[in-house]
């Protein structure tokens, strides 16, 4: 198994904005340790990251969720990247 240990923690809630009780938000953190059994040539060790999202109820059937992720040592340190910032937007339509 390439993953030796994985830890995660998250918190979330509803309605940060007054009169928007059906909106939700969340903040999560993870830490991933990669196995020492992986080939040394890969030069991978561990990575960790944080994600923040806010789910907006545009209508009862349509939700829009922007989020941002910050990843330290993405890929476990492969190719010497220090930090990656990933922005995203997700739309959900319920029929």
C-alpha cells in the first residue's frame, strides 16, 4: 500500500449569512504519510492540505459551491513543488 497513514479533520455548519439558513460551509484538513516501501527514486514522503467551501442555495433545486484547497508538498514532495492552490466551483441540480 503506498499510503502508510492518513489523518483528516473537518468542521462545518449551516447558514453563516442571515436569512440564508439552507447554505452550508465547511473547513477540512488532512495529512498523508506515504510508505517507505515506495522506491527511493520517487522521492515522495508526505503531503497535507486544507479545504474551505461554501454551498449556496440559489434555488431549492440548484446549489452552487465555490471552494479553495491549499496543498503543501503536493504529490508527497515529487518534483519539489512547495504549495499548490486549487480553486473550484461545483453546481448541483436536483430533479
